[in-house]
C-alpha cells in the first residue's frame, strides 16, 4: 500500500469555530463551517477548504468508480455555453430567472450551464454517425449554476454546486430502458458506499422533460422535498408526483342547485361554520394567472392547492396569483364568492380528481354574500382538465393499495430521467441505421448532487458533538491527538508516520499552545472515524483509541494501535 501523507493541524488551513454562524439555518451548514470544511464567499457561493475538498474528492471518486464500472466515459464540457442550443430546445426561456445569462464583448448571448443535455446531444451528434457507435454513456463531474432566488442552508441550496451528470444515447426504447437500469443500480451502489440512508421515489420530470423519472432522496429534517412512503406496500413518491384515479359518482339524486344568503363568509372556515357543514363538503376555487389569463383551480375546501403542481401542469407558461387589480377589471369574479358554475368560457377551470363528475358541493354563487349548494360537477359546471393539485397530507390513501401514507422530509441527492427524444428531436440527433436510413437517437439523463451528498451525509450522521463521517468519505482515517507537550507530540508524530507508511490517512493535531480539551473538542467536531490520543500514558507507550461513532474507548500499546488501524 502506498504511503499516505500526514496532515498536520499546525500547518492546516482550517480554523474551527466554537459558535454557529449567525446565518446558519440547518445542521450541515453550522457544522461544515464550524469544523473548517467550507467558508461562505457570497450568498449561495462557497469555498471548500482543505478538509472539505478531501471529503468532496472522496465523494467524486466513489461516483467516478461506479460510473466507470457501467462503461460510462468521462468528458469535461464547458460551463460557459452559447444561447443557441438552449433556444432550440426552449429552455432559454423555460428556465426563467434561474438561468445566469451574460453577453460577451461582441454582444453574443451566453449562459452558465445549469445542466448539459443540449451540449452532450451536440457532442454525440458531432462524434457518432452510425448505429455501430451506439449505445454510448457519457458523464462529467462539473460545477453547475442556477440563480436561486433564496439561496439557503449552506451548500444544500447554492447558486453554484458540483454535480455528476451523465447521458445515455440508444437506438430504441429498449436500449434506453437498459441504460436507465444500469444507472439505477450504479446509483444504489454509490449511495450505499457513501453510507447514506436513501429512498428511491417516483418523481416528476419538470424542466428536464421526458417520461419515467425517479429521485434518490436522503431523509433529513433539512430536506427541501416532501415524499410519501406507504407502510404497507412498496409505493414511494415525491408528493409532487402522486396522482389519484378519477372516480365519477352517481349524482342524479342530488336536488337542484340552490343559492343561499351567506353574509360575511368569504373564507372556507367562516362558510363551514355558518352552514354547519364540514370544510370537505365545500369547494374552494383559487384564481391564478397563466401567462396573463385567469384560470380557476378547484379543490375540496379542507385541502390546500399545491402551486408547484399547478406550475408543473402549465409549464413553461408563467403562473402567478391574481391581484386586486385583476378583480377590479373583472366584475364577474367576486372575491371570496367564486363558483365554477357560471364561469363558462370566460375562465378555464381545472380541478383535482376529488372534484369528480357527480360529486356535489357548497361553493360560491358569484355574487356578494351568496353561496350555492347542491352544485354538481358535470351537471352544473364542467371541468376543463383534471390535475392532481392538492397538497398531499399524512394519511392520504396510497394510490397503489389504499393504506394511509406517511410523509417525511428529504434531500434530493440523485435524479434519473428517461428523456426519450425531446432533445434529439430539437437538435436533430440521428445516426445511420443498419438499413441505411437515419435513426433518431433516444436519450436518458442522470444526475448526482456531489456537493449536496456531502451536506446530506453531515445531516444524517452528525451527533451533538459534531460531524461523524463514514470511512470512505472522511478526510482522514485517523485523527491523532497529541494531548500534552513535547513527549506526547513526539510520540504522536512517530505513530502518524508509521501509520502513513502503511497507507493509513492520518490527521495529527500537533498544535503547540492549544489545550488538550480544545483538541478533543475539535477532534469530535471534525468527525474522523477513529480518534487516537497520545495522552497521560504516552511515556509508557500506551495510547487511547476512540471510535467516533460509537464512543467506545480502549487503551492500546503503540504496536497494538498500529496493528488495529492497519488491519
């Protein structure tokens, strides 16, 4: 085994902090800054210090090894990209304000790459001309850029981040399925090696496009995603991807629509109280603007509208809430008393599947201080489109087996897509088939958040004392603490050299003028898997070995410690 260089804390550029940074919101942000792994450069922009860079490099190495194992070929594409390919696919506009746009000195439009589907497609178009060149999988590990409106949570939600993105190119859908399966299995190996607790869940494609899509989520309180997990069957999905079957009912026995005076009841709560009905019997109608046109969204009164789902349905159109000015220009729309009956062709009406044909509701009568009851979907109003738009709640029935769902927060660490031919069509990616005719290539896109994986590990493994890195990603295998003066330091450095000669990665705290208590605190904060202390029994050649994760301690001779740590 090759010698591993000894890292000496007396020479290391990493200052630990006793207090949490003032702007820190989540655990990983606090600990990665306090332990000297990262430092903030600007909002959503981070510098990686030596210890952090080692952890990041270890994650990269694991990702790279597993990608190479499935036959993927690594390339490096530019981060500064021309406008034209993104305009051809529509994403120059679809990305909206998240895209970093800039001009060169000649006035040409460029962007900082948020993701590279277009550029990989053009690379393959240039290099692959025949069916004999297929299939091919290409990948890179590179910095991406997105102009987040509210960068927060340290490296979890930054404006630049490190990502592995790979792309598969196949001749047919069967080949795409095989490439997708290869990536799915590779991702499972990656996250297992990283030591992450994760779930694979059904997801939406979003701005990426395509058909089948799955996310790899790491459960954590700091997570920005909510996912649903069925305790009875194998169903799991991002809540944005959960859909329910439309189940019409027989509403023929429902009496005719009847308008009723309901003064001072502009909200669902006041209406339900006044009429003595549950909120679930009322129909809430939220008004939004889609590219400037007003659209009504209907959901049961006891549910909230998930605006992300609404936006996903209408993408790439811009969705925003209506304003007082919008109501002022539309006297037919009465704030607080909007009902779908009577909207006619003036306003498009979409509804959640729970507002199924035949269901009866109490809803607005489109008149001040007036509601209507016995309003039946399909009889008294028509739904232009059914879309799952409610916020999923704990206990909602599993779409697969009906059991009540459990909800949890998680960090997205990976996402895989079957893109199909969206980008190949836009950029005309064809190869010559066996019959001499052009074949349109089909694609997959697969991402791993490399820097996010570091944060996810910190969130999942840290304890009350600090970080607790799994061995494969830790910046060192052993943190050797010289808890004393010359004698302890001399022994610690000697043991460190012997361990390093055996290939063990050692971080040795040889700082002069720093108390043993501070060194112990820093060792726990930094989170290397094994802590070896040259302390009060150093003169006898005895060291203390502590397992950072379990807290177990034992005294060992120098020879025993070296044998244990090099086994």
